[in-house]
């Protein structure tokens, strides 16, 4: 069973083709700068030369056409006919309160997705566009939607409600939704697999730390709380996003600096976090770590704020679950920064967290147990693979919908 995974953004399309029988990647690629000058496709078939094609890509339709062409290409292709693709799995950022799992994308679901545009105005429209183009170009192939929010739909009311008038929840569905759900679910499952334990018996905190970051408490295999909320801005500080702040700051700043709604939004989402606290050093962790080593105080204070924020979430979620068995680090920073893992885990011995710093550094970037033998909590590094999780869910849904033999 071959599954195509599509992640359609406003000006890019990321794709992967998997053979699920072997759980192997056949090809991956990226269409970039859609509708912008200098558009191109980079196609990487496994075990073959890669293809880079600079070509005018005015819209998503042309982008997907190029993906299909590349997959079928006599030299760079990996399939002979489009009919080899059993299903397409799409990443969809927001599934609102309706979807707690992945779904087959029929007309009803598509109508509902349009209703969620209000909740994710930047992400859902290009996701929906990608789905429509694939439905058009691959009409006989089932399409499945996999939502970033779905895994967090198990969060109980006490954790998803905000302390604002309840009517706003009823009227506008303002509540904690959470994001990166596909990644949190994937690493939680992998953690249980790695330890040979039943996911249902574990209390896990998963730290997805990339350009966007979120921490999730996973109890008995279910998300019970997560640090991103209604928007993609709360929790720990991120590349350019502010993380948790006192809401009183917003009207105060708007008044003092005479800012419009758009301008304050831009500051909180695009000019804050690492970039803002470091006064412009960078939104990239590698640059901050390099500067901090050289003694740059702006870089150092930014890292300290992040480490402290992470410690607080670990403490809070340990309390929320009344215990902790496993702590997982994943995504760009979580997988690749031993310095951050050490800084976050040190002085957490009260919680039974102890890491072996040699393994922490030696095994950097790889799947590894980095805690000491006597650590009460097992600390893991697990490279995330959201695309594989999307392919996995898509295959599962299509298998369930396929008419059984004899029916
Ligand atoms: P996204 O959220 O866009 O998917 P990633 O998961 O790729 O982001 O994470 C990007 C972050 O990972 C950047 O801050 C980058 O600096 C950081 N990162 C990547 N490699 C390293 C490394 N070797 N050491 C420290 N940070 C790293």
C-alpha cells in the first residue's frame, strides 16, 4: 500500500510517498515559492539522484501536477502509474472540536473544514486548497485529513476552558485546542515501544521544541493538557512567538505605543520569543547557543527564559498527572540540543529526573535513552516523524473503509 502525504502551505507543498508494507520512504520533496518569482520543485527519490526543477508555478494546481510528474518520471520517478497510490493523507492544522481523529475527506467534512478557517486563518485555507487540487487531479484515490488538533481533543474541560465569560466559549468556541498533535502522539507511541511498555500505563511529558514549540502531558495514551492553546502563541517562548504573557500587557502596549490590532499581533507572533528577547540576534536556536558560548548576555538571558519556562511546564504537568514516568524531547531543538536538555533536566532530581550527560552528548540527534540507570523518570530523545504518522493514519482509515472480501 503506497500512501502520498501532502502538507500544503500558503506558498509551498511538502510531500512524501511511503510504501506502508515495508514502512519505507520512496520519495520526498518540496515545491517552493508558489505564485512567487523563482518557484521550483526539489524531488528526492530514495536511492536515486535528486531532481531540481526551476519552473513557473503560479498556483497549487501546477504544484501538485509537478509532484505527480516527478513521482512518475522515467528517471527520477518511483512509481509507474498513479493507480499505485492507494490514498493521499493531508496535514490539516485545525479540526476544531469536531475531529478527535483522522477522517476520510468527503463533502461534509470539506464543508466543516471551511467553518474552521476562522480558527486558523493562515493555515487552514492553503491546507484546504491542497486537498481540493488533489481531489481534482486524483479523483479515484481516497483522501484523508489528519489534524494537528485531533490528539488534544481528549483534554478535559478543566484544562481546555479559559477564565473568560463562558458565553465566549459557547458563542465562538474560544478554548484550548493545542497543536503539533501528530508529533506528540507519534513520540508518545514510540516512547512506549522503545521501553516495551503499554502506553496506557505511562505518564509522559512530550516536549516538541522547534520553531514553534509545545509541551504535552500524555496520560494513559491521551493528551490531558498542552501548552499551545487557542492560537499558536502560548506556552514557552519560541523562535519569534512570545509564549505565555500576562494579557494585561496587550492593551497597555497598544495604548502606550499607539498600536493597531494588526501591529500588536505582529509583535507577539513575529517579533517576540528568541528574536525579541535577544534584541534581534536570531530566531534560530543554533545562533543563540553560539552567541551564548561567546558570552553574549542577550543570548544567554533568552536561553535562560526558555529553560526556566520548560522546567515550569514539566513541574506543572507532573502535578497534573500526579507523577511522571517518561520525559521526551523531540523536533529541531529537542532532538539536536544537548545543551538545552542538560539545562532543563538539571536540578530536577526532586522529580526523579537524572540524565547521563555523556550519552546526552554522544547520542545527540538520535533515538536514545539519555537518563541514568537510577533515574526514576526515563528521559528520551525521539526524532519526530509527523509525515509517517499521517501516512500511518491514512492507511488505517483506508483499510477500515475498504469493502471486506465477500461483501
Ligand atoms: P519547525 O517548527 O519549523 O518544523 P524544526 O523542528 O526544524 O522547526 O526546528 C527548528 C529549530 O531547531 C531551530 O531553532 C534550529 O536552530 C533548531 N536546531 C536545529 N539543529 C540544531 C542543533 N544542532 N542545535 C541546536 N538547535 C538546532
